């Protein structure tokens, strides 16, 4: 696959320096899907940006989502007519946006879509993510038809988790690549 066919989908407030998504973009040439507003994300707007990014690629794409980006993938897949263009998705640290403390922060994102994804996916979650219990991540993996990978205690699997270029994540992504 061409590196620009691997679409990086950051979560709320984007993925900054030191985040494995940024490292992958800078070192491997993957393409970050830009959003109009990283601070006040609107589900419909983010869906349109993802749809346009998928349609801009000539061949199949791989989605690499973190946090709110995972919820975006599920929302987009439930409504897009172009899901056949996705070869697979790596979904990392999906938040529980239906929690009382999180729902008011991102109101346009609930309820979380729970339909089975129409492409292969792997969901990675840590046992001590402050934004979602491990049981929530496991339930989403089951609903989305995703392979579940337990990352152990790693927080939100973001820059603060000190994953660097995250070789284990790269291996999971390679396993999703078309032959």
C-alpha cells in the first residue's frame, strides 16, 4: 500500500507531538485526516471529512483511529456507501462518551454507533484508560466485530503513554494490510 492510503484519524483535540499517530505520520508518511475544529468536534462534519479523504484515494485505505477517531469510524461506517474502499481499521482506545462526565463534552457523538463494521478491524485498549473501562472497550469490540487486543496498563495509549513509534501497533496495522 502507498503510505498516503493509510489514513490517521486522531481524536478530540488532535494528536500532538510525541503521539504515536504523529510519529507514524512524520516517519512513515501516513495521511492525517484534517478536521475543521479539533476543539469542538461535530460528528456530521467529521464524517464528511473522512468520507472525502476515503474518496480522494484511488485504492483501498486503512484507517488508523485513536480515541474519538474510533467512534468516528463506527459512525461513518454506519452511513457511508463507500465502506468497501476500506481494507481494515486499527481502533485504539475508544472512549466511553456515554459516561456522565464525558457526554456533555461531546454531545453530538452519542449514542455511540454499535453496528458491526463492514471491514476487518482490530481494537486495542488498555486496562487503565481514564476515558473508558476495559469492559466498555471489549463490548465495543464485540459489537463492531473487531479483534480485541489487551494492551495492559497503558493509560489512554497516547503521548503520555510514551509509546514512541509503537512497534506493537505497527505490527497490528500490518496484519490488516491487504495481501
